[in-house]
C-alpha cells in the first residue's frame, strides 16, 4: 500500500485528472474490459491514463481487463467517507446582496474590456466552499478563501471577505447583469438550506488550454510548441509554472483562466 512520499505523489498525480477519476469510479462495480473503459471514459490517451493508475497501484491490468486493486478500492472508500463528513448545512447562511460596484478598470490583457471590483454582503466566508458545485467551472481555493468561476471569457472571483472581482467584462451593464445572476444562484441555494450535490465538471480539451497560452512557441517550457505544452498539461506531464511567459503582466488574465481550467484536467 502506498505510504512513502514518492508513492503518495504518484497517487495524487493519478487522481488529479478528471478522466482517470472517471475510470476509477467506473470500476467500482467490478472488472471491465478495456473496450468498456474506452467507451465510458474516452479513447484519447487511454493507455497513458491506465498506465498512470497502474503505477500508482490503484488498478490492475489483466488480459484485456481492468480492475481496481485492493488499495484502489480502499482509496475510493476512504474518499467517499471523507466526502460525506463535509458540512453540507446552509441553514445558518444569510441571503446576499451586491452592495456596490467600487471600481471599473481597463483589463490588462484587453484594454477594450473591463475589470470590475464589487462588494457582496454579508460575507460568505467558508460557506463558499460548500457552494462550489453550483458552478460547472467553479473552483474553491483554500489558499485565498475564494470561489473562482469561469463563464466564457469572464472570470469571477468571490472572496470570503465579500469582495468580488470580474475580468473581461464589456461594460457596466454586463457587470451588473452578471452580478445579479450570481446573487440569484447563491440565494436560491441558501433558501433551500442544504448544499448542492456534487456534479461532474465540464471536460476541458487541449485547444481550450491553448487558447489562453501565449502562443509564441518560445520553447522555454521545454516543448516544441504551445499546443504541445497544452497536451502535456492535459496529461499531467507538465505544470503551468513551466510557462514563464505567463508571469508577464500582459498575460495575467490568461493565467487566471488557465488556473481555473487546470483544476478540472
């Protein structure tokens, strides 16, 4: 059973990918043929995904069959028990209001669009984590106590303190409409008093990652092109910090989008 740091790293890497998590869940009910796994999880890079899961001792590969290892089954059981222990009570949360739009500034990445800073009251604090499943492309960050959501080009971040930021907004009218929609979605969940059920995240494709990369093909990341880097990012073979160009101010918004998207790879 994995226990040392290197083995734990293999497990974490294997389970960081949505396709590999889907394969694991698909195997819960018993052994499957590789054809069945391909039909359920997709044929793209299937051999690579199975290899990583096998290296992490989460699955066993037989003659055309795939099954959970004993450790893999125990891992999923432990994860399920941990998930059920999470606080799903919203009965103490109060409905929120958008108090004001404090600033409307030009976006660094596109001066024709705006960056919005607003206030939401009362602050939701840790309740934001419970609300994450409401948004197909939403990710809660413990590090900054914030819920980050993507819809098209617009990236919205709601902080536990009540601060709300939005990027790539066309005008103040669009900002107010988006903020009102956000308020309604949150308040509807609060009115029900219980957390929304987890749901499958939207699948991310390499081309979507590529869209937000610099597309300069500079090679500083060690790959021949930005698209190759996007493919390696999808497979877990590289990480965003390898793209040093993203640290330039003009790519700040792109980096924010990529951080959200990479959470669902």
